[in-house]
């Protein structure tokens, strides 16, 4: 079915249908039953299809990157403290702060890994 054909059945413009497809706008809530009827699905099914699309690849990518970022930050803090202490370019307070930040990131990463395995 083309955008124009769907637009005619829904009583809207083909530009409106194009915006729906590109997630720039959404159909009016009152028109959802008619849209579901045109596609031969229930309103619940119509909404679930959209929800699955929105939590697809981008969500999976974020779930994989976030623990990696925490591990990278913790490693960077440890290396930075070590190098700066060798160069005697860091004071005690800053060193403890950086190590604390690194340990916090390790803890968050470990909790994240544990919750995935449960």
C-alpha cells in the first residue's frame, strides 16, 4: 500500500503518512482504531509493533556500550593516578578522588554485569 492510498483511506495527506513513517509526527489517537482496521490488526498489536521498533538496535547498542564506558573510565582513572604520582604532579586529595571515581565505575560495571546474568 502506498502512502497516498493509506492517506486517502485515513482522510489525511500523503505528507502526514510520510511523517508517521519517519517518526516526525504520529497519527491522532482517535484515528488509531481506523488505522488498525485498515491493516487488519488490533490497536494493541499496532502499538506493540511500534514499541518493538523503538527499543530495537539503538537500545541494544546502548546497553552494550554503557558498561564498556564505565570500565574505560575506571581504567583511565587508575592509569592517570599512577602516571601523575610517578611524575609527582598530583596531590593526595586529587589522587583519592580519581581513584574513588574509578572504583565507583568498576562497581557500577560489576553490578550491571551481575544484573544481566540474573
